[in-house]
């Protein structure tokens, strides 16, 4: 049983209902792990602001954002986030289900341009072994034209998945 209440979509009212509707119009559903933020509408708005930021990022495609979240969720064994991003990639990008249980080493084969693939792999390395990041890890990204801000954004996006997984576990959300 969850330690905090998460409001179901059909029960949402006022500001919370607006937040859910905003999410539903830009995505395909309100994911299970996002609903925990319904306990704090202010935090949910802030979280949506981050989502909007990444989805309008000038150097990150929708597909890259989804793959960073998918690979981070895969690496962290965070099923709700993994399932949601797989659905997004399938529904909005027409990608196949083969990414569902693919080993992380095979994610190098993602259908992204080389610059985004490099950013994706950096983001996951930053999540899995942040202390191992060296200047040489950033050089290829800069050569592709990414700024330090872009590099920070990618690492932050992956770290957000970890934070959400921790909160989800802390409050015993999910089934």
C-alpha cells in the first residue's frame, strides 16, 4: 500500500486536473510513476516544466529524450518509466518492441544520428558511473557542437529517472 496518496486521473480536479490534461495532450498517457507527484501539485508543475524544457530542447530530438529515459530506466530496473518510454517510442516514433529487454551494450544500435547516440551513451555512463567521467568523455560531444549546458542537460535527464525511481520506492508506489 502506498505511503502517500496519488490521485487517479478521473478524480483529479482544479489545478491537478489541468496538469493531468496537459500531460495527456502532449503524451499518450499519464504514466504510473508521474502520478505520485499528484500529492504536490506545485512539484508536479515544476516537473512538467522540466518535461516541457526537454521536449523543446534545441539540440535533443524527442527520440533522444525518450531513449535517455528508457536506457536510464532499463539500467536502474525502473519498470514504470521503462514501459512508458517504450510506449512513447512505439506510438510516436514507430519503433519496435525489441528495445524492451535489450542488453544495455546493444543500445549502441539505437536508431539515432551519431551525435545523439554519443550523447545518449554519455548520459547513461554519467548515470551508471559518474566518477568515471573524464574530460575525454566530453570531447566528442563538444566536437558534435554540444555545449556544456547540453551535456549537463543530458546527465540531468538521466539523473531525474534515478530520482523518480527512488521516490517511487520510498513511497511504495505501484503495484
